[in-house]
């Protein structure tokens, strides 16, 4: 037997626990964007409604089993069946549809003109991200998306190979990415912070390892970041890094990867101009450090099954260290 | 042909004991199941149904083991128990096996076993077709599962979305899926045809459509849904396999194709599929509920209407699987509303069951436990279904573990629990024993607990952002604990299944045979005697109540003493009654075949053709196809449309019925008609493909200027329509016994059919349409190929009729062959007409 005060404390604790259970950088129940917020509210309403309906159905069944040949039910069967099975659901579902579908126009509307535009291409198993600049030049990077706080972002999504799906649960719903077709998604971040996006459509071997970092920051900070990203790579400052830079070109890395400001201009793989500054490696699934770079160069298959990058396990360990140091310096 | 039985009452006096003994001996001789290795040649519905169920249950256990492998892998983050590709194979196989090798076959198997008993029939109308379906399924399923052992299993997901499956997954995994499953789907359609004809034509006299057991109604709806839902995925598989094998670019955007067409075709199948699984399970519930409530079901007509309504609605919901593909808002709204609407017929059915329970006196039993547990879980799945049917919420929930949770609540709650309950309920029909009450309760509580512990947390994992179909996940994102709980739950669920398997397998030799109608049910299947009475019902009763065992006094006694129809097998033949579709007036005494190996051979050769195609061994595939065709022709020649030794037979109670009928009165005509409806659906899907490309892609219309021209398609179409007209003329000539006219017109029809096919091919070929260059020539060639293939079959049928008449196996009066071939040609002529109108006519008017 606990006192009412204790009981309400327990209830509060349970609620807090429930809320905490929803937190996370990838949680649709911890919204940081307008779309996610609307949908989380919709879910809460539906979840409460569903619980009520379920309890009512179970209670009704228990009653039906316990009661012996209730003559009243027998006499009014049609009313009972049509009322409970058709009328009540029709009323409830109509209300739900009116409320739920009213959200649709806002959720599918394109971002207003002048919004920050970001083009994202899904590729097995990473994300090519491009910010078209005002001067017509495009800043290309990979696996990291920065979005402006309190403003709409106009995302243009497509795919280079199979179907992927672009999803940042904290900010809003997902949208599939098709080869040969560009779809538009508008996101309105409302809370600054770092979030995580993932591919939601099964896309082959390493579908599980296709994530990206999302940073929501004020527009000014975003512009500074973008200006930095648009610069060519800084030349390495350490001797090891400089050796790595030379090896990068000599070993043919530039055939697939671009490092702006150097002769490396490949487009098959991710742009590495500022790879050292990113929040993760291997499509935001690994820490960004020299050790990971080294492992990625020598054994990419062990980090990402099915990866299209060939393994460079034959390189001498010293060369691998130099390459890793160089890449880490590409801040 | 049909006649009203002059006396609907059973014989007032039982035949003498001696007469009864003689009747029983002759029935036993006619219906004896072969023994030893010959027992595999059995075709009777009880044998086939039993094997079919055992095979489906084995596949269920296999799919369950796959599920456990996945749960082990996902127990902790960054686990390395399974490699990525292995996991991807396992989840693909789990979904595919559970859907195609367990859920659908299980309900068909169960129905093959129990439907004739429920309808007081001795067998289904086409026992060898059931056998063919079973052997095809067993062979195809085993072959498909074996791919996992050789590390060659498909890994594109059970939904197989291109272009991942067409261009980015080398190896033969996808071919296993496309060909192996198409083979099984054909078997599933065969069973559906059989069951539809069984319900419509093989009922006991007097059992009008408004009196049939609810199970039969649900079965009718589900089988009809199979008939219209499977052809889209078969057509899609055909397109995808041709793209994989011959590079015709149906789903390749670079050459005008569209991967979304596959999604439409797949979900046009995939969504009704859910209801095909769910409705038969509700059917079991609808049989158990009145028994435990000890009263007739409340709202019979409402339930029937709701089941039919669900069937119709389920074909209008497929787009809710595609809400995140970027469709316009208006489609999202419409399909959201339609998806919500399906909750209404479901609600009606549930309230009918509750009303029945309230109006009756409920007795507690293991089957009832499963029914309650299943429905409570199913309602939860239905409520999350209402959530995801709403497009805005689906934007978040789609392709996450929330959906995994939702669909397992629907399928396990709505299907597995009722099926296990159904097995506890119907088990006495298998071997006259009851399963253990104690083990049944243990099974239930373990399964029920394990199920909720596994799948309830998944809703949360999904909304916290965990996508589906991931072989691993990163720690610290809020997925860790919930996944571990799910894994623990999965093993509790598996323990429950294990107890159930033990209950099934444990020796019951010492256990006494249970009472004949142990649950005191009111429906006919409990007339069956056990053991060693392979004939089903001793005599086929006249029925005028929905619960005859409750409401028709002395029914069991009268049936057992042979006071009704067909109490004897005077000629030593297997016989059952055929009645009219609506009011079940007896129209024919149908002789059904006994044990035979031919169905098994036909299935193995057909399977051989599909299996060798998987490995692209085209020569072996061709050889196997020819053997399969030969086996089927031999089967038809020796075993169908047999002219009986006498025209009519006295079936008892003063009723005399013909032994041979043709046209719409015959079961064969109905089977052909129903099969062709399914076939036409697949063709419509291909035509839909043509117009889909035309609507979506500008360059498709431009490409249409290149061919195939007007001349050749029109010539071809004209010749094929003429061939159809001559086939009809031949049928009429045969009926008037004008042999010369029959042969002349049928052979001219053959010549015109061949000429028409050549002309049809000449269209795209003379205008130089290359099917690998662009999707336009590819779809034109596909429509032509489809038509020519059907005409080819039609030619075989025309020649078959000629040979039958020449051999004296078809006469003016006995013309089943000609009647059914004419019916086939109605559809073929329509196919040819539509093909020509589309490929030659449409480019002109577009």
C-alpha cells in the first residue's frame, strides 16, 4: 500500500523513464524538426486511442465469456454488431483521417523558394552530398549533412545505383531515392544539435552500415562551415602527411577520390578534400581517426561487406600509416 | 440435367446388416489407400492433405530456425554471428518461406484435408490435381530452401526490389526466387482452383449457398483472392527473370524501364496475400467459436458480407506499401482512407464472434485459449495497422522495426495462433486421438509470452530509428536493450513451438481413441469415422440446416447406416456427388480417380523445367518441358472425360443421375473457367505494364513510332480470331455428329492458329524491334510472346480433340474435351485481340 503522493511520484518516474526511453540522436519520438514533431504528436494520440480500444475489446470479450446467454445481447445483435463493428470504427477512423490527413499538405509541400538546397545521392553504401553555391560552384562532400536551424532545407534526392531511402528520424519522415529520378524533401529543423540519418530501404550487403551525420546549426555557423568546405585542401604540415600526400597520388587513389587542390579528381568514391573534419568514417559508422583510416585502406571489406573499394593490403605498413596521417590532416 | 430429389428424407428403415456389410466392403475396396511404397501414389484428399500439412509444417520450422538465427545476430550490437550476406540471405528466406512455403500452403493443405469432410463429400473433384500441386510444392520448396545450404540463396528481400535484384546481385540467388517461387505459385493456384470448384460444385444435396459452413465461405473468398492476387507477381517475376536472363530492360531506368512497376505488381499481390493468410485463420475461429459457445454463430450473413468485403477492399490498398516513394498527396490520402476502411469489415467479424460468445455458454478448452490469445494479439496488430495506414505516420514508421512488430502481430496473432488452435481442435480428424490438454496449455502460454516479449519492444526500437533488414546495429543509439529482450522472447516462443511439436510427435498408441465428435460440434466434418474408414462419409446426407449435427435429428445414425445417397460402390469406382452452384441440386454422380503415379511424374518434370532454367541449362529445361507436356497429355488422355459404361446411375433415395456431363454442368468446365480467369489476370498485368510505361515516360510514346506496324499484327489477329471461330464450329459439328466437318474445321483452325502466330511475330521482327534496346520493344515482344505461347497451347488442345474423336474417346454426346477447349479458346481469342489492339492500335490513337 503506498500513499497517493508516493504513487504519483512513481507515476512521474515512470513517465520520465518513458520519455528518456525515447531520447536519442536517431529517435522519431525525440523530434528536433517540424515534420518529426507533428508525427510524434500524431503517434501519441493514436497510441493512447489504440490502448483504449484494445482494452475495451478485451473487456468486452471477457464479459462475453463470463456472461451466460445474455438475452439482451441476443435481441439486439444487429445493433451490437453494426454499432460496435461498423459504426464506432467508422466514426473514430473518420476523425482520425480528418486529423491525420490534414497534416499531409504540410509534410509533402516543397520547401519555399530560396531555401538552402542540398542534393544527396544514395550510393552503395554511402551518401554523396552536394551544396550548390550561389556562384554556380558546387561544394561536394560525403556522409554529412548540415542543415540550418529554424529554416527550411530543400533536399533533392536521387540514387546512383539501387533504391535507397533518406531518413533523419529526428527531423522528419523518410523519402525513397530512385535511380533516374529526383525527388524533393523539405525538412524544418527546430533544435540545434547532432543527429543521425540512415538508409531505410534495403539496398544490398551493407545496408546496415549506410548512415550519415546530421548537424543542425544556425545559418551563420552553417555558412562558415560551408565556406570552409568549399576551400581546396590545405597542404599537409607534417613530414608523414606530406609523404602520404605523395603516396595518395602515386598509388592511384585519385582515380576514384577527389582531393580538391591536388591532381586527385576521381568521382567514383567520396570526395576526400576535408575528410578529416567529418564526424565519422565509412558512412558515419566508424570513428574518424588514423587507425580507422589505416584499417579502411587495407581491409575495407572487413569494415563494410561488399564495399566497392578494392583492398590495399599489399601496401607496406609504413605507407599505410603515411596515407592515414595525410587523410587525417585533411581537416 | 438436374432433377429435384423426389424424397429428401433418409430411408425410413435401415438396410439390413448384411446389406450394410456388403456396402462397407465394396466402399472399402474402392477407397482403399495403397500400402508400402505404393502409398506415395495415393491421391485421396486425406492422404494429400496430410502430407501437404506435414510439409508446410516442416517449412514453418525451417523458417522459425531462420528467425532464431536473425535474433541471435541482433541480440547485441556489432555482432559477428552471421556475416552481412548470410544475414541478408536469412532474412530474405525467412520472409519468403513463411509467406510462400508455410502460410498459403498450410491453409490450402488444411482445406484439402477438411473441406470434403465439411461438405459431406468423399473427395475433391480433381484428386490428381491436388497430388500434382502437392508434389510441385514439395519439390519446389525443398529446392528453394536448399539454396541456403549452398550459399546461393536469394538475398534481395522477399519483396525483391529491382534494380538491386536485376543488376546489382550477381549469382543465381534471385533466379531461385523468381523461378522456384513461380513454380510454387502455380501449384498454389492449382489448389485454389480445386478448392473453389470443391465449394461450388461438391456440396451435399440441399446445402444451399446460405447454409454452407463459414469455413467454406472464407475459403471461397481466400481462394478467389489467390486466383487474382498471384498472377500479378507471376507476371512481374516473368518480366524480372527475362530481364535477368535476356537483358530486356523492364526495370532499367536507363532504357526507359521503371523499378516502380515491380513495386506495383508485387504489392498488388503482396497486400491481398496478407488477407489470404488471415481469412482462412478467421475461418478456423468461425468454426471453433460456435462449438465452444454451444450455439449457432450470430450474424452469419454479416460475417459472409464482411469476408467478401475484405476480399474486395484488399485489392485497393497496395499503395500503402509505397507511401514513401514520393507519390502525389492525393494518392496518399486516397490510399490512406481505403486502408483504414478495411478495419470496418474486420470489426464486424470480431463483434459477431463476441456476440456469439455472449449469447452462448462458453466451455473452456485449449483451442479456445489459442483463439482468445490470437485475437487479442491480432487486434493489437490491427490497431498499429490503423496507425501505419495513415501516410504521415508511415513516413516515419515505414521500413523500421515498428513495421516488423506490426506485421508479426497481424500474422502470428491473426494466423499462427488460430492455426495452432485449429490443429488442437481438428486433430481427432487426423488419427482419432486428442492432443494433450496439459501440453496444449504449456504450448499456449510459452508461445503467447514469447511472442509478446519478442515483438512488443520492436515497436519502440523502430520508432527510435532502427530500420528493418539490417544485419547489425551500432551500440548506444537506444536499440541495445530492446533487441536483447526481443531475442530472449524469440527463444521462449520457440520453446512453445517445441512443446507443440512434442505433443504432435509423441506416441499416442496407448491413448484411447476419442469420441467421434469430441467437442460436440454441429458441423459435418465430425461425421468422419476413425480409423480405417477411408471413404469419408458412409452415405452423403441431405442437408437443410447450418449445423446439421445439432439440428437434423439422427443424422449421424442415418449417414452411418447408409440411409442417404451413394451408400455403396457397386461398380468398385470412387464416386461423389456433384450439385448445382447456388441451391445444391444433385446434377451428376462424379467418378474420381484412385491412386496414380502420373501426377507425381508430371510434377517432377514440370519442376525439372523450372529448376534447370534456374541454372540456365536451356536444353535440359526444354527436354524437361517436353516430358512434362507428355506426362500431362498422358494423364488427360487416360484419366479424364472417360466415357462411362452406362449413362446414368441410381444414387439412392430414388434419384438417378448422369455419370457424364459436359459444359457448365461439369466440374472440368468450371476448373478451366476459373484457371483462365487467373491466367487473364496475369495478361492484364502485362498490358497494365505497357500503359504504365506510356503514362510515366515520355520516350515510350516516341519509341512507339518504330513498330510493329499495322499490317502483320492485324493479319495475325485476324487469323487467330478465325481459328477461334473454327474451333467453335468444330465443337458444334461434333455435337451434331458430322465427323467430316469436325475434322475439317478443327484442322483448319490449327493451320490458322499457326499462321496467325507467325504473323504476330513478324510484326515486331520485320520492323526491327530489338527487345534489349529499350523497354518499348521489350514489352511489345512480351505481349506477343505471351499470346503466341497461349496459342501454342491452344493448338495442342485442338489436335488433342481431333485425336480424341479419332480414337473414339470423344463422341457427339460425350464432348467434355471439345467444350473445355472451346472455353480455352474464348480466352485465347480475347488475348490475341487485346494484344493486337494494344501493340498495333494504341500507337495510332495515342
